[in-house]
């Protein structure tokens, strides 16, 4: 039977080199987590949830009639959060919307509903994908199981107030919409993600680039208009925040450019409920597994997800501090798609590596 991943086309020599590289990278990634280069914000005895408590307090203030910026200004500094940089202030949309709901818990129901929609769309998108035809429903079901760990935080406690969690669900919905041939729905979900959290911007730029490369002018126009609207929205946000930053505002001791490298991106990959219960070296192997899966996934859906994940990993290798580990929620659902492809990728790699060489 013909292989269903790009690795099936490798020569025996090339396949052996790739297999060796995968083993070396996996060992090196696991070693990083056990060395001083490791990065984690999950430590016994360290009080967490400060961001969640902040966002919930802002939502409660808005629910009582305050404006978002007044609520943020009243909560940030007293809770010890730096306020000198505009990037310390979340954009208003997610907290404002949650605060305007009749009850904040309705936000959890809404996010949970989006998570359920994502599970259904992911199952359909991976089943339709050309690479899954030969293997039926096994890989779609594997992806579904992995997604339950990435999406479990959407229904835990007050985590529904965290904007990056919404952005991660919306980004995954966007790629799945493309997977079920609903590109305009994909545009809508992608733009919703960046309006919720500016960290989603790399995916939107990638999607714009893909639309341009493939000559889909109407879709490209929608992305351009949406990003223009977001740019205006973010500029107004920056202008409003600038008037609230006082001369005594404190800043982070270190800037956002930290070059955390492999240690930080591995910590991001750990943001799956199942992986958080395990040693971090398991998350390192999980990340390598996802990248191997993406490397052999050459269909349009696989290319979109794989490029998106690689773009985020490259950015986060340079930007972000150890306490930003929760940013991993942005890519946690996307990584599940790559890991689900690992068995097929390894099978084709092994088959290619052990295939008799063709005599010239």
C-alpha cells in the first residue's frame, strides 16, 4: 500500500538520516527539560492564578457597570502587575463581552460550546483530509482524544476569563473551517481570535499569505479588511492605555525579548491537561512528535496547521518570559493534530528506510 505521508517519498538513505535526526532531537529536547535551560512556571508551593483572579475581578467590575479601562486601572497596580507597557493591558473585547453577559458563568458555557464545536469540526476535517482516507477514523479519533486534554481548561474553574484560551479555541476552529471547505468561516474565526488576543496575529498573517499565494482574491480582501479593522482597534486601545499610565507605573524587570529558546517552547507544549500531570520531558517528546507529524503532512490542512505552529514556535523562541507559559494554550489544540499523525509518519519513515535501494 502506498504511504500516506510525505516521508514515503524519501530514499532509504534520506529516511535513515531523518529517523536518526528525530531520535537525536527527541533526546536533546528531553535533556533540555532536565537542565538549567528548562523553563516552567508550574512549581509546587508557588501560588498561581493571579492572572485569572485579575481578569475575573475586571469582569465583575464591568458587570456592575464600570468601563473596561476603569476596571483594569483599578485592578492592575493594586495587584502588583506592571503597567508601564501597553502590552501589560489586555485589549477590552473579551472582558467587556463577559462583563456584559447577564451572568459571568454564561461565558464558560459559551466557551465550552465553542470547544464542543471544535471537537466536531476537527473530527470532520481530519476525516475529510486526503491523508486519512486509507486509515479510516483512527487518526481523527486519536486527534479527538488529544484535543480533550487541550480543551479541558475551557470548563475548569474561572479559566474561561483568560483571553488566550479563547484565542486558542478560535484559531483551531479557523483551521478546521478551512479543513471542511468553509474558508470564509475560517476568516471569521481567525479574525475573532486576534481581536480577543493580539498573539494570534502571526496566524492571521499566514492565512493572508496563503490566500494571496493561492490566488483567492476575495478571501485575501476579507483578511485585509479584517486586519485593517483590528489595527485601528489596537491603535485606539494603545491610545486609551497611554492616558492611564502614570509616572510611577512599574515595568517588568526584563523585557519581552528573552530568547527562551527550546526550554520555553517546550513549556508551552506542556499546556495540555494530560501533560501537566506528567514530567516535562514527556511534553518535550510530545512536541517532537507533533513536529514529526507535521513534517510528513503535505495536504492543504496539514500545511496550514504545520506552518502556523512553526511560526508560533519561532516567535515564542524569542519572545516571552517563563511566567508566560500559559501562552501555550494558543497552540495546544493545534499540536494535537500533529501528534495524531505520528504513527503514520513513523510507519512511512521506517518503510522508506528499510526499502531495498534501487540499483542505478
